[in-house]
């Protein structure tokens, strides 16, 4: 494509500059380079680097196919055919298989080390023509008048300062939310807030056979825990709990993490012979969203736009989907400026859709009524197939799940009203840390 000549007020020029080399940024850079745009991707770290969020969804697989990296991901991944939910208030564990979702064509995904997965994506962007620069942190951005793009000031690891002039800017900086913070667009999610601690173990007790790669979700009194088996024998373990719980801790982060695991006997049993082989990381108050997804010559992608509770492993899929949609919108804006408004409106709709559909379940996942629906599923009116489609990430295509999801939500609300006292007590326990003893299912 013909490239617009930009004034020589910067060290370098490009059509699109991408801040961040995670799944969102690498996906967008790859797609834009394939479209013929001059793309520069700036990543503050050097790959491989540690990142949490190791569980992919079946809906990731078509995206990996389009990027041409599926074979590489399969080589580093643990195949994931489903998920299991374990509740101390129920006498069984509930297993779901993705093959039982509405659309049977996406039966599996993978658990991956993010250091390996993210490196595959960023190297692919470089192979496809994007200029990838690691160890270079963006410091400031100046938006230029008359829709002329932006001037980006960055700094290399060795202290050298450098500037880029770009026609379009992409913020894919993850939870750093570079533009979200500077534009005061980032807002704490008032409906849901959690904190997480996580680490890697070896020697954890896994399921056998085909279920070895299942992600396991454990409920406990103060939130939930994850168990994600990786291909090299390591297992990712995480505890998600309320921020006020984190503030109450009087021990080290490591000790507090192990104390929370001990409060969940089913998880503790899986780790009784395991060894902690990494530092324990902690993050707090992590549910947020920005009040807009785009502006004049810039977009926010993935976690730079919003981050929700990771209980359904939606993060990587939402990030990559935003990369595809963002690249399409930018291509339209640069080639056909008269269609920019329509393209950006579509982009904004897609960005809001994903977090919205997952969040309805996330806000309620620790509620007793929602637990009961997960632990005792019914496929009346195909509601179980619709729920499995959400768990698989199949929320953007033409799969006709929405009528069944409305019925599922109606069942939830009716069951909550039928057990109003328990529902209110659970809400108070979570919001105000008012303790109550929840009786086993069937005894309430």
C-alpha cells in the first residue's frame, strides 16, 4: 500500500506503533504487517518472560490457525479437553467436556507456559514483517493535531531515548494500561473485585488419562482456586480471594498463599506431595475497565482495555480477538478514512461484548445458587450446551446460544429468589466479610 509521508520530527516513522508484546499486541502487529502496513512493536521486557494466565479456550484455536502458529503451540502445550469444578458444599466433582458444547467442532484447547506461548506469538509478528523491538519502554505519548497520529517517546534498556512518529497508536500494554492511566480512563470495576496469589508446583496429583489436562476450579469459603497442569510436569496454582482478605494477612505472601490452600482440603490433597518451585506472586484489585476503547488515532486492546476475573480463562482469547478486530479497524481507518466511524463503532461493540458475556457469570460464580447450577447442570432447553459454549469462548460467531442463555439466567434468578436468605447472606459475606456458615447442599 502507499505509505503516507510523515514530518521528520522523530527518529523513526511507521504507520502503526504497538505498545506491548503480549497476545493482543503480537496478534495486532502480525495482522497489520500482513495487510502491508509498516508496524513497529515496542515491548518493555525481553522474551521469554513470565506471565500468568496459562489456560487457553477452544475459541483460541481458530485464531492460532489464522496466525499460522497452531503447530508451534501444540508442541509446547498440554491438551485440555474440559474443566472440572470441586465444591466443599457438594459430595461430587462436576466435569464438563468442551465436546459437549453447542458447536462440537472445537473440542479442546491447550494449557501453556505463557513465557513460551507469548514468545511464539511475538516471533511470528517479526517473521510476518513487523519490526519487533524488545527492552524498550514507552515513556510518553503526544497526540498530534489534525488527526496526524502520535509522537511516541521511548527508552531502551541501555538508557538511549528514541522517538517514533506513527499514524495510528495501539495500546496493548496489558495491565499497565499505558493510555488508560494517562488519559484517566481506567476505572476499578465496582461490581467485582478480587486479589490473586499464584505460583508453580511440581509433583502435584493430576487426573488420569484424557482428563490430565483439565483445568480444575476449587471453591472455598473465601473465593476460588485454580489448578492448571502444564506439559513439563509443572502445575500452576492460584488463589483468588477478596481484597479485604489480602489486607488482613499478618504473614508473608508465601505463608498466606499456603494458608489459603490449606483452607481448601480438596486442593491441599492434590498438593500433599508437591514442591513449590517458584516465587509466590500476588496482585490485588485487578478487575477494571477503561471508559472507552478508542480515540483519535488510537485503540486499547486486551487487558489494556479491561481485565476480569480469570475463573473462565477468557483473558488470552479476549486479547487475541481484540487484536484481530483492532487490526481490521485500523486498516479501514488508514485506507478508507471515510469509513473510520463505522469501523471503530464495530470495534467498540466487539470489545464490550466479550467482557460483558463472561462477567455475568463471573460476578456470580461464588454465589451458592450459581455453584448449584454448575454442580448440578441440566440441559433442559439446551442451557448446558449454551453454558459450555461460553466456557469454550464461543461467543462471537453464529452459534445460536443466546435464547438458552436467557433461560439459564432466568433459572438463576428464580432459584436466588427461592433461597433469598442464603443469597443475601452470601452477598454480605463477600462484600462486608460478615462470616456465616454455609451448610452442605441439601441441608440448608
